[in-house]
């Protein structure tokens, strides 16, 4: 069953126990790093893309921090989502 | 001390104990969801940007899954990095 995002986030409907539990799990997740291995010698990993220099009609950029070709997406989000129940995916850049 | 990425990732230099421990922590992180609250009713959150329609000279896109203006970056990665010791940041798109 699809639960509207606002219900998942807020405390406006606390009547349903499973929602309260889901909220707790989410808060716990927030306190852990999400990047296990990419450029850990860098204080902040920021990448810059020049829109005018895109080579392909469609380029996928990683947002799961598990790609072997970071900052590009190599499909590793699929394994991450399956292993953790997460729902992350890339940012697609269209020329 | 900045540790080269390859040493952090690989098992080629296991002589130093702190590196082995760091590696273990990284593996543990991989088994948790990284998106606490964005569109959790969606199986996979994918966003598409048309490079030709960028309005500003520079646009920052979120890769920390904590932005209140996702898929745009609102600076929330700063709080996340401080709270967790992480080093994530946005993807910058230059017109
Ligand atoms: S590999 Fe990270 S989003 Fe696809
Ligand atoms: S708010 Fe997520 S990367 Fe900036």
C-alpha cells in the first residue's frame, strides 16, 4: 500500500503503530554515514558537470554512493536497494 | 592524515590495524538504507534533468537524501556530515 510521503514524515497521524515504527527506523538511519568508501580522504565530495559538454543523450549520475564509476551510476543502486529495502536511484541528465 | 582511497578500499595493505577497522565500519554501513524519507512509496527514486532547460548558471542536486527540496540540494548535507562524520555533497550542474 502506498503511503503518502507526508504521513510517513510527520507526526500528524500517530494513530497507526506501524507508522510510528517506520518513523523510528528512519531516524536511526539518519545518524549513519551513507558513503562507505568514496574519496574518504576528502571532507566533502562534490562533483561538477558541465551541461554543455555532455557526450551522450542520457547520462546517469550516482546518488547511492556505491558506484564503481562514481560520480556516474553503474547500476549498483539495484544491489543496494535489494539488500537494504531502500529505494534510491540515479539522477538522469538529458542533453 | 589523508589516507589514499585505494588503501581504504582494498585489502592489499592489511598490516595496519586501524585500516582494517575502518574497512569493517564501511561494510556495515552498506547494509542500511540511505534514504530515510524521500518518496518511500516509490520503488526507485529517479529524477530527470533536461540540461537545456537549466535556469541558473549553477544548480546543486542532492546526493545525501536529506534535502527538503529534493532533488535539489538545500545544504542539508552539512548537518548530515557533522552528525555522522560522513563526507557527502551535491552534484553541481553548470549551464
Ligand atoms: S550506482 Fe549509485 S545510483 Fe546507480
Ligand atoms: S542537501 Fe543533500 S547533498 Fe546537499
